[in-house]
C-alpha cells in the first residue's frame, strides 16, 4: 500500500485567524492629530506594549488642536515613544516583523513625522512597511478587542461583515465593513462631525477641550427634555448626518440665557444636546440597516468606533438598536476608541496578512477617504 502523503494545511492561518505558534509582531505608529502613540501588537490579538503621549494639555489653553504646535510636539516625542514601546515589550527592533504607521488622513505635519519615522525604521531594517489609513485603524480595531455596552469582553474580536458607526473628532460616517480594504460608505456627515459638535457645544459652555467627555459626564446628571434641540435630516430618507444645525441651535439658546450658567442649566443643556445627537445616530443607522446593500450583506454586528464611541448614551442606544434587529452590539474598549498606536499596529497586521504592504514610496495625505484604498 502506498503511503499517503499528508500535507497539513493551517486553515486558520489561511483564513487569517490566530496562530499561537508563530504570531506576527507589528510596531504601529500614530501621529495624525494630538496623540503621539506607538504599540506592539501580535497577530494573536495581544497588545505587548502601548504608549500614548497625549498633547491635550498643550492645546487646552487654545480650546482646540493647533496644528503647528502639534507637529512640533510630535517631533519632540516620536523617538522616545517608539523607544519606550520597544522597551516596555522587552523587544528589539530586530524582533519586529512589520512596521505600520498612519499615512493619512490628518494634520499633515503630524502625519509626516510618524510616517517618516516608520519609513526610516523599515528601510534601515529591511522590514515590510504598511501605510495605514487612520480611519481604517478605527474601523478595524474592534477586531483586535471589542466590548459589549456593559463593558464585558467579546472574545476574538468582531467578524466581517459589520455595520460601523465611525464617529470621531474629524469624521462621521456609516460604513459597511466587508473585509480588509473593503469599506462601503453608506452615509456621512454633510457638515460637522459628531465629535466636533460635542467639542463646540462644550466650548460654548466653558467646559474645556476636548468637550466630549465633559458633555457626557454632565449629561448623565441632566434632564434631556428641558431644551428643544433639532434633529437635522431625521425626517428625511437616507443615511447622511448634519450636526451644524444642532450647534447653531445651541448658540441661539445660550445667547438667550444669562451667563454664568448654573450647574443644573449646564447638565440639562448637555443632556438635551446629547439626546439630539443620539436620536440622529439611531435614526440614520435605522435607515442604514434598511439599505439594500446592508441587507444583502447581512452583517451580524453593529459597531461604533472612534473617539465618540466612548459616549455612554450612544453605546446604550446602539445596543438597543442592535437588539431590535437581532444583532450583536460591539465597541472597542474605552482605551482603544480615541486615537492610539494599537489600532494602527492591528491594521498593519490585517493589511500585511493580505499582502497590502508598501511597494513604492508613499506620500502622506491630509485627505484620504476610506473608499480610495
Ligand atoms: O478618534 P479621536 O481620538 O480623534 C479623531 O480621529 O478625530 O476622537 C476625538 C473626539 C473628540 O471630538 C472628543 O470630544 C470625542 O472624540 N469624545 C467624545 C467622548 N470622548 C471623546 N465624544 C462624546 N462622548 C465622549 N465620552
Ligand atoms: Zn481618530
């Protein structure tokens, strides 16, 4: 009898699943806004080290990010952040398999600094380099780690396809995430992002920068029915957002009231504003779930990501919406919602696994829609 030749195929690895024996190690760098961050993540979903240097204190006195100051701070911080990330993981650069960095979109001074650092490391060590779209970092990080609305862990991250509400300081869009590099935009904001609305309303109330966390905390103590905010576009079909009307309504109402505002006023104002944002998100996502592209893809998970995903009311409302559609709700753990190096390292691993590495020089881009990947 001839001996059968058995070729053992690692089907898990072919499907891009975890492989305990020989994980890929990726060093990821993020510098597109006001965080200089680096992380080492492996393909078994372990974050070996993660350093986030937040510049928020440097920008606070200006009420927002000052691009030139941000770029200078990134230059000063980048070497130390990368060095500390390697040290914290107990790794040398030779141990790393892939280098990844944000190549856009974002404040171009910062993007350039992180991208040049990553390019230098990759070239001097002859390691593969991945140019990560910052939005892709937010979009894929729920596959690294995800939580339910009560904060409990969802094992093994979220599976494709999923419907994603990507809400950050600079972006607001609904995406059908079909796979790595396959993002279909179902809706987007026509003016401000959700994070911008939170930041601007917080500024009007004197709550400081960034405004989202302060508004979230105040809203939890307030009456959401006291102030009448509009719900722009909610009576219209489609999945696009508009937040500028909510912001203008806030300005008009505040101009009519007499400053200084007491605590009860601020809490009720924040709760009423936040309720309007939540209603818009739920309305637009409801339309997205009825969109034929989404119905055909039949995503099983409704996901929120980006800095605004930290918002407790948005998480709770999206969880209710998911349940009413027999879907699971997921969000990155709090520490992976706002900008961070781990999401870039993870996007680096996902892209590397499907062969999306830099083959010729890449110019960093201030604008880079996910649909142009
Ligand atoms: O993703 P991110 O760190 O930066 C961008 O890529 O833009 O998001 C920052 C945004 C800020 O607008 C901030 O106010 C908002 O996320 N944010 C929140 C909360 N925490 C952060 N918005 C609402 N509620 C929160 N708890
Ligand atoms: Zn971001």
